[in-house]
């Protein structure tokens, strides 16, 4: 009876403010970090299947493939410059990592994993996330129904002394990102990484084989290959490109009547071969001369599409700029120009994880219907990455909101609220 009275007396001394503080504390501790929520969009079952397929965790005691992926994704999200930076950052936030299923990550172990663990695991993960991303990505509207793709490649220069496997010329090293971009969603349809000597035309030829008949592919003059153009035409696909100075044509006739002052010519032409062994496009091709009134420049386009108007063909080539913007974005906002390792496998692992991060951000942006740019969304995620708040909390996006989340009462203060 005395103990009961004592317990009652103690409970009477607990103030409403203290109870409220404890409730706030446990509510705060229950919320996962933003980084944890980002990782929820990774298809973990498929990831584990890819790890098993390539024996990524065979003989591994501490740094599992998942730990490596989380560390590399963390480096992308926070723009870490070295393995030491990653190790230090993860040590500072060590209390958060057990919620992510990640133990300590030593830079020596991470370096060894980057060099030895097959980068194919992260490549397969990229395509699995891409499949899911396509399901929610809104499509831009065009005046035609055919799918539109841009084909191009971008070169990343490397120091040959540090990356001897990436020889591009006698004194230079490089890798190439060959990309087939879906212009409707502005995300890659296919991505291939080669060393600097990878042939644009050869890789592009393989990439286009996966596309359905009726697709329109736009590319620049770097993909001049008439035998390949014949294959595109025979497969029921369409190409749009620019004329080259060394191309010679014979005028067959007018394609359609010109009704717009921006269109200077819309003709059917055939290619002239200088000798019997020269490759040429065997069918007639449509040549359009277009005046860009804003710049005053005159452009010549070639296409095997004879249904769309000349203005639509011109707008299709203009839309090729989307792939240039894509390359510019990933080079500026992803860590793919400097690398955490020098082996080919380490470089490929970093690139594929970077592209996974791009897709995850795109997926979340589409799902949440965030109205800002992808750069704005990336900045918000970076600033709030290790905060205990929901992604919805940071979608308002102002620096003041982020600062408020950073400085709100922590657990220690809440206990004495």
C-alpha cells in the first residue's frame, strides 16, 4: 500500500509539459531521415537478386554490397570528394546509419569493394529503377504520335597516367557515355559506358535495335553512316539529322508546297556516289532548308520521314537540345567527372550509382508532383539529407524551411522541455 501511494505521488509530480516533451521526443525519433526515405525507393528485392547473381557478397564479412551502394549514393547526394570525406561524414552521422541497415564504412574497405565488386550489379539496378520510373514519368505532348528519341554521346576526359585502361589517344584518356534519351520524359531509354575509343556509330546502331517501328530518332552529323541509315529505314524507323559538307545530292523534285516563310526548301533528293565502292543511302531522302528567324541561321535537315511537315521536322531537330541539357545536368550535379578510384570497375560503379541517384530523384519528383526544377529538388535533398523529417516537409523548398528543420528542438532539448 505504501509503495502504491509512493508511485502515485511520483506520477503526480510529472508535469504536463514533461509528458508533452517525451511524446515529442519519441515522435521525433520515429521519423526516419530523408536519406532513409530516399533509399525506400530502391527495389531492395531486385537489388539482392542482382547481388546473388554476381556473387557480390561472397566471402564478405563487413562491407556488403548494400553498404557499398549506400556509401556511394551518400557521396553523390552530398558531393563528397574522396573516400576519406565519405568515411568522416558517415562517422559524424553514425547514429543514423543503423536505421539504414549499414555498419561502419572504412575507406580502405570501400576502395577494395569499388575495385573488386562487379559494377554490373549497379548497372542492372539502374535499369530496374528505370523501368519503375517510366511508369510514373509524365510525357510531353508533340504534334505527332510517334515516340521521339535523341541519340548522342558525351566524353569525360581522364588522366591517362591514372586511368591507363581508358586510352583515347596517345596522350589522353577518356570514357564515353552513349545515351538514347526519350524526349517525351527526358530520361534515358538506354545508357552505355565505353572507353574513349568506343565507336559512336557502332554503339548507336546496337541501341536503336531495341526501338519499336515508327520511332523517330534524331542525331547530329557524328552519326553519318549510310549503310546504317538504310537499316533504320528498312526497320520502319525514321531518322532526322543535319547535312554534312561532303554529302552530294541530286535533286529529284519538290516534296510539298512551301507555305511558311521559315521553310526555304522541302525537296526529295538522292545521294550521289563518287565511285562504286562508296556507301550511300539507297532510297530518296527528304532535304529541308530552314531559316531560324531568331538567329538568322539557315539549317539543312535530312530525314526519311515523308509524312510530317517541314516545320515539324525542324522542331524535332531543335528538340535534340534535350540530350545536351541532360549531359550538362549530370556533369554539373552528379559526381561523374572526378572519381573515387582509378580502376575501370571503380569508375563504372560510381557512374552507375550516380545514374541510379538521378533516376531516384526523378522518380520522387514525379511522384510528389514537385513543381520546381530537378536541380531545386536535388538541392533540397542535399541540405536535408540527414534530418529527421518527411520529404513532404521539405517540398516547400525555401532556405528558411530547411534552416527551421535544422534548428528545431533536438532530443536533448526536448527532454527538458
